[in-house]
C-alpha cells in the first residue's frame, strides 16, 4: 500500500471513530445526536470492512483463484448456469437478499433505543451476516451450485441434511407470516395504498409479456414502462381514494390476509417470467433508488434523532416486542445484521452465475449494503417523537403511553399530513413510512407532498415484502416437493401440476393461518428467532466447509459468530416457548390459545432441529480435528487448463433449490 493510500485509509478510520463517538454519546452525551453521524459511522465502517476484512476472507481464508473454472462456465446451459457480468451479478444478488427484514426489524427494535440496534446492525453485518453469505456462496460455487440442505447432506450426513431441510421449510413459512402481517397492517382501510399495490400485479404481468412475447430483450424499454406506470399508480391512488370507488379498495385485515395468500399462490404456480421475475426486477429500481434518495435526504437535512440512545424497555416490558434487550434485540433486528434466509440465495442462483472466482465477494458487499438499508430504516423511525412512534406501533391509548413516560405529541397532525389515520398500525411498516415521508417532505419544495411521499414509502416497503412473499412461497414449494419426493417420486418434478398446486396451497395456507391468528408481538419474534437459527446452521455448515478446505486455523471466523448468534437465539427461543405456553394457559380453551400452542410448537421444533444439527456437527468436528479421522469433500475444483484437483470427486449434478426471482429478507 502506498503512503498516500495509507493516509487516506487512516483518515477514513479516524472519521469513523469520531462518528462513533457522537453516536454512542462519548462526545456531547447530553445532546441529541444528528442522524448524519449515524450515516457517516456506518458508511466508513462498511468501507473499511470491505477493503480489509473482506479482502482477507477472499484471499487468505478461501483463496479465490481465477484459474479455477466456475460452474457458470463449466456447466453453462443458458438457463440456470450462465456467466454474468459482476456488476449485474451484484445487482441480482442484492435484489434477491434485500427483502423487508432490514426495513421492519430495525424499526421495531427502536423500542429499545437507537444505539443498541445501530451497533448490532453494523458490527453484526461485518462479522456475522456478510461472513455467512460469502462463505456459503463460495462453498456452493465450488460444489456445482448446490443448495444449503444439499451441502449439509453431502458434508455432514443424512441426519444433519434432513434436519436442515426441515428447519429451512419451517423458517420460510414463519418468515412469510411475519412479513405478510406488516403488509396487512399497512393496507387495511387504506384505499390509496391498496390500489397502488394492487396495480403492481398487472404492471408485472405487462412487463413479463412485453419481454417474453412482444419485445424480447428490450430491457431499457420495459424498465421505462414499468417505472413510469409505478409512479402513475401512486398518483392515481389518491384520486381513487377520494372517489366513489374507494370502498372497493378498503378491506379489513382478515380479507387482506387471504387476498395476500391468493397472490402468493398465483406467483408460486405461474411461470416465473410471467409475474415473479418482472416484479422482482421492478422492485430493484425502487430498492436502490429510494435507499439512495433517503441517504441524500438525511445528509442534506441532517435530522435530529428523537429516540433516546437506550429506553426503559431495555429491561423488558416493552409494548411492541416482549422481553428484554438481551436476547430480543438481536432476534428483532434479524435480517439487517445476519439472515439465515440469505444462505438460500448464496446457495441458489448466485453461485451458478459467477463468471470468475474473484467475483464472489459480491456476497460480502451485498450484505453490507443491506445492513445500510437497515440503518436508514432505523434513522427514519428514530426521527419520530417516541410517543408518536409508540402510538403508531401499538394499540395503546395516548393516556396509557403518557403514563409510561412517552407522551403523544403529533400523531393527529401526522395523520392529517399523510391523509390516513396512522394510529394503532403495528408492524413497523407505517412508522417507517411516516418517518421516511417526514424526511422527504423536509427537502426543498416538498413541504406539501407528504401524503404522496407516505404512499410512495408504503409502496417501496410493500414491493420489498411482496417480492419476499412470492419468491419465498415458491422456495417453500420447492422444498416441500423435494422432501415429499422422497416418499412419492412424482412430487420431485417441479412441473408436475398436481404437486405444484397441492404444495403451493399447503404453504400459503400455513403462513396465511399464522397471520390471521397472530400479532406482531408473537409472529415477528418467532420469525426473527427462526431466521437467526438458520443463520446459526449456515455458519455451522460454513465451519465444516473450512475444515474440509484444510483451513482449521480460520475456524474462528465462522465458529465465533455461530456461538454468539446461536446462544442468543436459543435463549430467546426458550423464553418465547415459555411465554407462548403461559399466554395460552391463561386463555383457556379458545381459538387464540390453540394458535399460541402452535406458535410454541413451531419455536420448539426449529430450536430442536438446530440443536440436532449443532450436536451432530460438533461430534464430527471432534473426529476430524482431534481424532484425525479421514474425511471426504464434495468440493469440485476444475482448473482452466483442464486439470482437476483431488477434491473433484463429484460429477455434474442438478442445481437443487433455486430462487427464480428477487427478494428474500
């Protein structure tokens, strides 16, 4: 490194330290912090991590080598395996992993104060989430793009492989319920928002047919068409909401749940090009564009963070998320710091599209970008007065909130400005939209457009969430068919219509039932725990991969976050299990009690599966590292000259579970 570059990196490190000093209260502890410092601290930390830690992982730990031919080149079939430009690949991977989790989790976790969530978002992403995504991506890339359950089965045996597959299925269903609930709470009795979101479905169909039938390969044309129609839908939504047909789009929660389930079923069974892929592509514009716009808004307006660094709810008793800061903060943040769901993407389409091994760090960088999305969401929620934030995210009265020490100040004014009653809409989506709209409306010339910004923010969030729902439902359907195919062979065929319809119906019925019988206080912690447990399993499998790559000196890279995340999540799962059983017992023999017993069973099953995988893995690690037992690896390494390494023991294989669209969590 040249002296000039050393000086530049030293300046970035110094600026990062100063920014963290203001954020944590080391400097000016009695003053409210400016949102700009959170952006500066996060961006500097990400840049330093990508340059130094990310490069260390790529060069020293896994030894990326462009002389090794990737599956995209070696197995190129033009459909599942095909070399892709690294910038396009980064966009695809980010679109696939960036769902609603980093938007909603940090907003809900703001109940504990902005500081704990901010620290876990940036530090957790660098040391845990991005490490998981990158290691699993490399492991899959060097195993012909196999999925996480298949890697677990190959490297750790049938016990761990089966437990991982079942855990993944449970986790996907619970995740879809948690994210779907946020959409329902945002759209009920909201004709403007419901109309706008509904219009994205015909827009997606039009884009799909435009590319597939009318004007193939005209990406530029369809992009302009889709984005233009999207903005038109936002503007037209206000007209509809103020017209005589507004009642057609004002639904109660129960109706919205099953309309959402119908959409998930439709997106799961239709060809991917028809609806799922074009909607995912459309959402990518919104994801990147709005995040950049929000960042610019924070930089220009430098809003004051109204939320305290740490609230009284850190000790427990919070009205949004039950339990204390430890362990529930980490479970609530979920995807913004580490997401087990990402391991399905890192072992899905992305490893089949990497042209050169040196492009694999897209897995590390994309996770840092998702973490930044979480930081922006946290800022947007934290600029609200705490009483107003709680009034939106709970069903408590203003008097009850005032008695807790959080008086409501502007909730009526905010409702008037966005032209929707925002009080009592838990789930995080509405408070995030109000916070985003407040930042955007503060920009020059935007003062009178807060209602439009609010609906635009809801559209932005819903596109994230619906992309997760359609892709996640399809992934769960694939998993269910693969597992069922071991009992009844035709189910393994993804184009066998009876199997497609039956498995899709079971999946949407399961998450639809969880939404209709649950609340944000039960479903979101359950989703966060399940997702973090899958992250623990992915790090566990990553540790096995490093052992079989003969890199035991680097096991701390995956084992340390695995132990930390696993301990937190198993503790949270134990507390949730007891909490759900206690609530169910107090309700007696009612429908709500049955739902709580089911929630407890789901948490218990996923935690038990995680313990089985961890125990079986530790047993095998002991044999490899201490008893020096021989092992085999499913790694396939083919050199560009045509030679093969000794590890290349497996022939070309099927691609397994893949994500045909974008957006997970």
